[in-house]
């Protein structure tokens, strides 16, 4: 997927918001909490970064094409420098999972307010 396609996919996730921060980094949030970053090509955080499920972080951060996300690795984030190294299906699955991990950690009241459901865009 291209960064533009990833941007479009993230915009379709339930209750996702988009801002631009930190020298042009596109930041996607759910309930005010980040789940995905799209950085300019030469940025230090990596081209695409997202929250990993805690139980998958160790294996994922050592997998080919992935690395611990600078500044965010303590929070179990990974970076992908070349988004084309993953299939569209894989990238969508990782980002949808990142969204779900963050959404499920929100207080139940906030989840209800945002009308978060189990459905995910394809």
C-alpha cells in the first residue's frame, strides 16, 4: 500500500481522527489515543508506525521489514520503513489491529460515546 492508500484506509476506521503533528507526521487517533503514524519519507520514526498488540510486539519488531518504532517502542509500537514490503491485506490487518488495541483500552463510557463496534472496513 502507498502512504496515500494507508491514509484513506485509516480515515475509514470507526471514530478515527486525523491530525498533522511533529514536522509533517500524519497522526491517526481513536478516542484521542494514537494508533497509526504516517511520516514523511526521511523522518526518523519510520515511514509507517503503528501500535502492536502487546503479545505480538517481540516477534513483530524482529520480523523482516519491521523495527521497534523510535520514541514509541516502550509502548509496543513498530515501524515499517517500506510499506510496499507488506501486502495490502497484511498492512490493513496490522493497522486495523492497532486501532482495535487502542479502542479496546479506552474506558467503556468513551467506547460507547464513540459507538465503537467490532466491524472493520475492508
